[in-house]
C-alpha cells in the first residue's frame, strides 16, 4: 500500500499497519472479467450481476476496495483500479481451484447446504486447502483495510474469513452474507469441520441469510455445537476461557435485483421486437413456457421436463399450441456430477422432442448457453409462463427478473416453495417440484388462468420486487451492521 499507511499503538492491539480503504467487499471472484481485444491485448470488463450494481455506489462514496480471485489460476497480479474501485486479486493455484473451489466449496458445502440433493464428499485435503485459501483472503483484506473499516464478506466459499479477520484486525466491523441456504442441524451435523465453520462465521458482527429459516437453522447449530447463549438472534460469543467476548447477530436479508434496470430494458423497442421475433421463430405458438437456470442439480430441471413430457403424453398440451424454452447455462463442467447431469438433461430433451416434435413445431427448445441480459429480458417478454422448479434455492433471482420485466402485468410465475423467492412472491403459483402431478396441475393452471387473475397477481408481485430492489437490500444490511455497533456489550 501507499506511504500513507499508519501504525497503530493502541494498547489493546499489537502494532498494526493499516490500509487505505474504509469499505471492503470480499468474495470468491472479483467483479470483473478479463476480455481479449481485437489487437490481442487484454482488458477488464465489469461482470454482470446485482451485487456489484448494488455496491458500486457504496464503493465510490466510501473509498472502497474489492478483494477476490481474478479467475486465472497460477497467476499473480498486483492491485489495480477499475470501475471506480480498487481491485485486489488473490492468487489461486490450479491445485487450489481443484481442492478449495471445485472440491470443498462445490462438492462438499454446496450439496450439504442444499439438503443433500447430491451426496457431499468429505476429504481432509479439500478442507486443508479451503482453510489455507480463506487465510490468504483474510490476509489480503486486513492489508488494505483502514482503521475501523467496514468489511463485507460474501458467501459460502469464505466462511472462515470473519474469524480470521477479527483475530488479525479487531478494529474492523465485519459483516457476512450467505447467498445459499443454511441447512438444518440434522444435515449440517454431517460436516466433519462443523465447529470450525461456525466459529469462522461467528467472527462477524452480523451474519445475513436469505430466509428467516436459514438464520434459525444457523442459530440452532450454534447452540448445539458451541453452546453460546442466544437471545433474540444475538449470539453471546465467549472466549476460550469462557468469558463473554462480543455479540454476533444472525438475521434474514432477502437479496433482490436491479429491478428498475430490468423494467427499463423491458420497455426498449428493440428488446420488445426481439421478443416478438422469438415467438415467430417458434412458430407463434399460443403459449410459450420458459425455464432459465444454471445447469445444476438443485434447480429441478429434470422434474420440470418430466412434468412437461407427461403433459404432452396426456394430451393436456400439444406442440402446436405450446413450446418450452429451457436455457441451461454451463456450470462447473469439470465436476463429474455436473457432466452427468448435463447428459441426463440432454437425454430427456432428446426423448421428448423425438416423440412429439413435428416438421413445424418443437416441444422443447434447449439452449446450453449463457446470454446477455438484453436477450434474457427478451425471453422474459416472450414467455407467457415462467417455470422455477428449484429443489432448494437460496433466493432465485430469475423469478424476480421475470416479474420485473412484465411491465404490462401479464404472465404467470410457477414457483417452487423451496426457493427463497417464495417467501415474498406469494401470488405466484407455488409448487412442490417433487410432486409431479401437482407440478403438472400448476402448469395447466398457469396456462388457463383468466387474464384478470394473472394481471392481479403480477401487479402485486411487481410492486413487491420494484420496492425491494438490490440497492435496498444492501442498504438494509449495511445499516443493520452499523446500527448494531461492535457488539461488545
């Protein structure tokens, strides 16, 4: 850092070199992607996504820095400025990407936290790499944080960082937000390193979750595995000698989207025309249904395809009258479970299309791509029914994007009750995706619901999404983090 760094001589801490930044976000990835220009040179482009959109104004106002991996293994980069913020790359080796990220984060924690839909794997080498990488993130953060800075750590890949930061820099105000579900005690108990992870999270002054049930699950695990006193979502953390040390709070802060931006795109004439073109490309069917997911076993894509295939078999829908667009963005393709899932999904699509396609009509248009937001909004506008059938999902922002895009209050949302969005989008047609007959009935209901009823439901949901956008989410969390003080009384 610059020569402006100062040295603390506070009596209650060791001599510390402070950094220059008052607000730091810490996440697994930096909010930029490297792009190669036509002349072969490389540059950085801001990544799409609501988190950076929500936090960019805070960054600009509070002299902010973002700590994260830049996406290329076995490469070390110096800090650099981009999009009005300081970016601090944390290097990861190819082996660490395999063990820390693909291994412990996505083959241990991800399935465990999603109700063991797939079996988690427990390997000590993965845990060792996860711990070392978390230490590196904490060290990088401590080095750039000014005295008394606010640090906001993001998501399950970095659950040890809050405690490591508290130990290295007790002057910091530390928040943590878990973007995915937190599992019930009976499932979390399987994790061999359950106490270490809880201790890591409890280093934060405020721990945010998507749903109140997630916060309750966490507090129940704290009580079971650490024995701390808990009062009204406040954990009274004790030191090793049993004395009270500080308070850590666990609360729900449901994340949202940049709703006004989605709504603005939905009113652009070129995007409206593209939505019409999509319908023409499908033969102008009476109904278009849409699924948009990362290709992941938690999303319930297979359940959705099974229900749709049975509706075609039963004759409740025909390829002449309806078409399903399924966007399945590539995901973790080096992980075996995801390769097998892709084969299974593509096999299901092939069987359904082979059975029901005609020369003019296709039952399912399957798209294994990622698309820019403009194309996604065009798809939202083209679709009469949105199908969100997640088996377990922290929030599901696609559901909220669809609602925000429906500026004329038309369209129907079929939404899994196991997605966090179901807590607030109560006017959706809520389903248990494991109940195939119930899912089929929900799809038929969405297709046949009177327009006045669909508009009434959509109007209420749009009001909720537009009033509770991602900027309001970030403000609510940061206000709660600061209003709660340092949790030392």
